[in-house]
C-alpha cells in the first residue's frame, strides 16, 4: 500500500520533469500540494495534446488510487479528478481519446464526477 509519504517519490520516478517542482516545497508532508502539482502537469499535457505524457500521468493516478491508502485515495478523488474533469472536450474525438487514456481504477470516479455536474460537459 502506498502512503502519502511515498507519493512524491512515485511521481518523480514516473515523471522526472516534476522532480524540481516537487522539491520546492516539503511535498512529502503535504499530499494535497503534491497531487495538485501532479494534476496541473497532467492538465497541461492534456491541453497541449501531449497524449503520451498524459497517458503516463493517468496511469500513475490510477496506480496511486488503486494501491494508495485512504489518504492517497482521498487526494486523488478531491484534487486530481476535478482537474481531470475540467479538461475541455471540444469534440467526440477528444472525448474518446481521453476516455481511452483513463485507467480502469479511476474511470468510474471520473464518470461519476461528470454525471454529478462537477465536471465539464
């Protein structure tokens, strides 16, 4: 089980580009700041249509949710998912492409977030 103190290292291992950013604050003690930084990076990759990097981010988010303790799951649910749901989907192709990238572990949460009106449509 991944705890909140292991999340920064998991992110740094999967996404070396965030290493410097995550070291700017004591991220290992602030899970929400860490996940916020990770979310913003993922959002940027999706908006720039860098789908290879976005896929890496989304797979990591799924892994963190699936293997994380309650604190990690809560951070993914409260911080990562709202950012993911705010990505504009201008056409059916964009929607299908994004849906194909979202891992099974968080896909139901994404859909639920969209259906409850908390995401964009």
